[in-house]
C-alpha cells in the first residue's frame, strides 16, 4: 500500500505559505496538495490523477487541480521570484554563519522528452538531442527545453532559477493563435541565462568570489563579457576549433612540447582518474582580457582531448579542473527534477500552464534541498545527508502520520469495511 497523505506537513507549510501571500485559500490548498503529492509519489509518471490518488483530504480533486493549472489566474513568474528571494536569504544566513567565500553558479539546460506523436502541448517541438535519440529518428527529440541556474557554496547545493525556452518557430506559430494583447516573445538561450544572472546578482551574499560554470554550448563572448561585467569569473568547456592567440586549440598540444605535462587526479564518488594536461595563456577573438586554456587527455596518445577555458588566470590547472568538476551537480539536479519529481510529466497544453507545473516542481525540489542544508544554520561543521535520504525521511514522516491517523480512526470505532472504503476506495 502506498503512503497516503492525510495532513499537510508543518515543515512544508512553513516553507511555502510565505510565498503564497497573494493566493486565495483554494489556490493555497491546491499548491500544498500538489507539492505534498510530488514529494511522496513513487509512481514513474507524476500525472495529476496519480498525485490525487495519494491525497486523503476532503478538498482533493484531480479535475479541480487541472483547472488550477489551466484556468486559474495566478502568475508563475511572481511565485518563481518569491522562491528565488527565499532561497537566497537562506544562502546568506548560511554564509554568515559558516564564513565560506567561494561561490559557484552552474548553468545548464536539458530536454523534457515527449513521445514523437505529441503535438498538442504548446512548448513541445523538435530539438537537437546530443544524448542520442530515444527511439526517435535522427538526432532530434520531440521535447521542451528548460535552462537552470544553481548555486554551490561549500557543501550547500541549491537550485536558484529556471526558464522555459521556446524556439523562434514555435513562438511565431503560437502567436498566430493568441490574441494580440498577450503575445509570446522569443529569447535566445544565452539571453535567458543573462537575465537570470542579472536577477540574482543583487541578492547574492556580499564578499564572495563568484565563478560561473557552464559547458561548451554557452561558450560565447556575449555571456563571458556579461559575467565579467558583474565582477565574476567564468570557467567553461570549449571546442577544439576555438581560436586562442590566433591558433585553434587543437593545434596547441604539439606547440607546447617544451612544456612538462601536468598530471591531474580527479576523484568521483566511486573512482579516480588521472589526466595529462597542458595549458596556455592567451587572448580570444573579440574578448578583451587574457584567459587560460587547458588541454586535457585521458592518456598521452588520446586523439580527442577535452578543452577548458577560464577567465581567472591566477588559478592553477588543478584548481580550474577541480572547480569545473562542480558543474556535474547540474546533471544530478536534472535527474532528480525529471525522474523523481516529474518535471517532464505535464499533460497541460498551454505555455502558461506548463510554466505553472514547472514552478511547483522546482518548489518541491528546492524545499528538499533547503531541508538538507538547514542543519548548517545551527552547526556549520555538521555533515549533510544525501538528498535521497532527506527525501526518504520526509516520506517516512508521512507514513508515520498515516499510521497514526488510522489508529485514531480505529479508536473512534470505525469498522474494517469503513477503513477499507476510506483508504482503498473501489
């Protein structure tokens, strides 16, 4: 028997209710119901019907919940920004308590893959899939795209912000069907990242040295200049044809034969690997400041090395690769969002409804991350639990609450048939 929700968690209410000041009582109940079900649900697909089946509350109804996403008048943007301020306030408190000064921002995007026949969901279209297609032809997947911005400060890892990306063709097609008063506007992926960075800049803790980490898809002069304008540094992967000091990076290894190879050992959770590296300081085209480029090989005769760029030329090769390794947490975030919290399981059609679904999923994930780091407010040296253990502990609380509720009903005199009807309806 799955864990059923018989009451809202006090910790979730304390976290979410300050964000819902402008919401009506009915809207607040829908938000809490959806978040509780997302956190407890063990089904592979987090559909509205699957979530509602877990709720044993008098005001739970899947059709009302669907209307909450489709027809209600609440704004996802306002709730998203309220969550951003709340999370960064917690980051500021932790930073003051612990005194950590190195802050990393991770930029990443991912696909929410749908079936190839999906056509009614407005945010879904064909997008290039570099992870290879999933039972689809070519290198494209029928999917929606989102871009995220997350933070790491010491052991603190939190999701900060996100955006839904719509291609130019999709925006044009949807605007033909919409009224002229509410048009959609096309925004490039890089511009979405710049908007998120601008939004969080005044809210970050003061006195921290900030590094922005991103992969080769975001390696361009506009974003790099934008990051430096904030006084931050950036570290990124890049491609072999990137020109540094008038020479493509793929040609630099042989031109650095006079330089000793630096061996860098990077450790993961399960193993370690040694990389052979060389570096060069130089200038990129249309970028005014010097950067350091690293060429990394798994072995000396590797014909496909990895390339990295860093705007902070004072760092060593080992430090740059260590810092860039923190970007991997973005992949972990994407796994939790899509596989555990159902970010791509939406069935609502309009862009506005999809944004609302994304907003509640990100709130559920942020709540779990905040629950994980809360012990640092009392003791900055306390070891943090894995996020999966925190989530399992929260589900165990609901299981205990359900058992206590059933025991109370038994003491009130309910028969076995009445209990079965209440908790296992036909």
